[in-house]
């Protein structure tokens, strides 16, 4: 696949901003190039611009993900990568993206911000892709196909054969959002060498417990990563952010322990919810939340809100009639949620 042909002409011919520090690799140089304050007034070298390409952090992530640093783009959350992919590939007013609802709401918001046309192909009733229906919607303006696995808000992994078929037949970029990938052992990240049109999104916001940090990534072919780097803000990841992320990544065992606990809490809560008569259905989940169909979701939502328990109402989403999305909390929170639901049963 010729990726360059899919890129907007203005981006193809873009001469990116060359940041002062991108040529600098050594440690000893006298830095008189970037009009920074020479005095480290507040400590932590915050008087200096951070590494624009986050080399140290990418080296560590590459090791953890089994890819090369050149396959990684880092953004202010994976939401930044979604934003930049639209800028690179979608000519406003002309080009199209395909979404598969019910899914993550930011794809549609970002596509609207960029003036991309949106085509929607609903998931099947068991929340799986319908590859034939998706491929039927393809035309010469199709640019991005957004897939989310495990899907938010439904929680299920998408069937691999469907993703594989779409990677082969969709004539443009296929984005696989793995925001919840660390909660299961399935990832497409190490397939980016095989599929030049594949972009895998991951984040430190969920399993790594760093939503407040704002660090997400796109894992893709070197060619796509180069375009992402060309359009991003030069210093998009702050020095504080890079330092904190690097420090957290030294302790993957903390992430793994939390994932094990949250997964077992999820399975336990799912089992217990089935005992309640207000619950009609608990959908299977490979993430740190479960989608639950109630007999009357708005009554349950209101009841919980009055008890100061906030959950996500997804009942207006297609295929999600009477559904609430429950994030898995700490054990005592899950217990309190269950007790509250039981008391209303
Ligand atoms: C939470 C979430 C993200 C968020 O990413 P950030 O890295 O925090 O911007 C992306 N995709 C999906 C499906 C999510 O649920």
C-alpha cells in the first residue's frame, strides 16, 4: 500500500518546524540556541526545553512493546494521535472516516472538528465487526477506519480474523485502539512491520494508572510515525511528563499486579450482578469496566447518583438500550456498588 498517496497534499509538502534541540545529542554543549533562561530557577532543569522526540522514553517503551523506537509516536494522551491522524490523512469536507458504533466518542468529535465526513457501520448485536458491511462503504475518499479492541463501552475484544480481513482489504489506514490492551494478552502492536496501514493506539491512562499524566502512543510503520512527528507541536511532551513516565515504566510489576486484581474484581462483580433481578444482562469484558443491561437503567442510574456513586449512562448509544457502563474500582468500592444495587433490587 502506498501510504504517501493517502496523505493530504499540504502535509506531504510540509516543511516541519525544526526545533533548536533536535540536532543536539551530547551532554556537554553550551546551550545558547533556544532563548531559554540560563538559570534553573525552580529545579529539575525546567528552564530547558524537553527532548522533542522523547528518545529515552521511546527506548524503554520499545523494549516493553517489542517494537523499535522509530515505530513509536508519543502524544498528550492517545487522543493527540487521533487528532493528528485526522490532520494528516483527511482533507476537510472531502475525505471520510468509518466508525463502528457503539464505540469511543472521541473519534466522532475529532472527525467533526476536522470536517471529515463520517460513515457509521454498526457493530453486530454481539458487538463484533461486520467486515462486509464496512467494505461496502469504502470509496475513493475513505481514509481512516477506527476499530477499538477491547471496545469501549462494550468491553469485548474484536475478533482477530475480522481485523485481519480489514487490514488486508481496507484501502487506507486502519486504526486499532488498544487503550485497554494491557488488561488482556492480545495486541496488534508487533504487527506494524507486516501491515504498513496499521496504527495501534495505546495509553498509560488505564492499566498503567497514569490518566493524570497524559501520555499515549501510536505504534505504526516508520513512515506514518514520521508524518505524526512532522505535524505535532515540537515539544508536545513536557520534561516533567517524560521523567515521570520513565520512572513508572521501570516498575511494570505494579501495573501487572493492578491488572490481575482489577480483572479478578471484574469477574467477581459480573458474576454477582447476575443474581440481581434488576439486571437483565452482563456483557463479557476484557477491560476494566463492564457494560450491564438493566431492566430500567435510568432508575438505577438515578438511584446510584443519589448514593454518590457515579457510573456512565450509555443507554442512548445504539445497541445499548438500558445499559450502564461500570468502571471496576477498588475492592471496597466494588463491594459498595454491589450492596447499593442489591438494596434497590
Ligand atoms: C480512555 C480511552 C482513550 C484515552 O486515551 P488518553 O490516552 O487518556 O487520551 C483512548 N481510547 C479509548 C477507547 C479509551 O477508552
